[in-house]
C-alpha cells in the first residue's frame, strides 16, 4: 500500500469516525424516527466496491456501503443526522458530508466532479437541500480512483431523501434530520 493511500485511508477513517461520534453522542436511538419516514435499510447482501477501491480497513462499526459500481456511498445504521439553523456568519455550515464513489470517476481528468446532489423533504414542505460550499470537490482515495465529496445542509429537520446523480447513474437514501441538542 502506498504511503499516500495509507494517509488518505487514515484521514477518511478519522473523518468518518469523527462524524459518527459527533452524531451518535447527541442523537437518540431509532425509536425517535417516526414510522412515516421510510429509512434506508442496511442491504441484505453487502455492497463490495471494485477491487481498486478496497482497502484492508474495515468500515467503522455501524456503517455500511450502498449502491453499485456505478455509484456508491457509505452511510450509518442510525440514519439520524443532527441539524442546526444557519446563524449569521455561519451560512457555510453543513448538516453532513457525503463521499460518493464511482468506478467511472477519475479525479485526474475531472477535478470538479460532475455529480449532482439533490434532496427533498418527504414528510412536509421545505425548500430543497442546499450545497453551501459549492457543488462538489474531490477526495483522492488511491492511484486508481477518488471520491466525489459534497457538503449538504437541510433547511429544516424532518425525513429527507438524498439523491446523487453521476452521469445518469442515481443513488438515493433516506435520513432522519432532527434538531441538535444544545451543547453544554
């Protein structure tokens, strides 16, 4: 494994663990999600990424991959994201970061990924999901491939469907977004 790949895998694992810890530490269990919100289940048969994207690292506990070789992402079992309104001076804040991968994406020839990420609230009216830091950037995974990285912000809490569309290949998943508990 090259040094660059090792550094990137460690950085991605640290970011994922950090996001998981921050969301799980203040998020309630599954019983807080209303039955009316059709959550994305863990697939019965796990998705295995193409060989060039596999590492010896295991996903953090409670996380899994969904999708196909054309478009996949990593999501957590809890499917609960914490939300805060944008305060003045914090318009760039995010609800979550999403890493999207595709065997067809090449970070060298497409430094600004052409992925389109949209989101809509399923349980009531709301403006669409926002990308406050821009459409997408890249994250280098290894010599063979990279990830498309998007930062999303939901304008309201509720049940949200997130969809990534890369070159006509679509992947959707649902999450429950709830107000974050005040920090002590």
